[in-house]
């Protein structure tokens, strides 16, 4: 005959195992979601870098224009490159 203590202990152990298993399932799902988020963010980074490159190219194509803003940008960028490199 099982003592009430052993019955309670067995039930508590079962609950603990179930809780651990559920925590593992939750962590696996969270890891999967974070991996998907990371891939999405890397895709966004690539898209934004390409957009920046395209915009810089467009600005340089207008280097002959007399627009003060474009000329100022080109001058600042050239200074940054010469100082930084």
C-alpha cells in the first residue's frame, strides 16, 4: 500500500516534469520566432544598405548641378572619406 506521502510526491514529480517539458516547448517556439525575426531584420538591413547606396549614387550623378545641398553633401562626404581613410 502506497503512503499518502509517496502519492503526493509522485504527483508533484509528474507536475514538475510536465512544467519542464512545457517550458522547453515554449523556449523552442521562442527560439524559432527569434530566428525568423533575425532573418527578417537582416533582409531589412540589406534592403536599406542597397537603398543608401542607390541614393548616394544618384547624388553623385548630380555632382555637376549647382545645388548647394548636393555640393555640400559631396564636399562633406569627401572630407569624411579623406579624414577617416
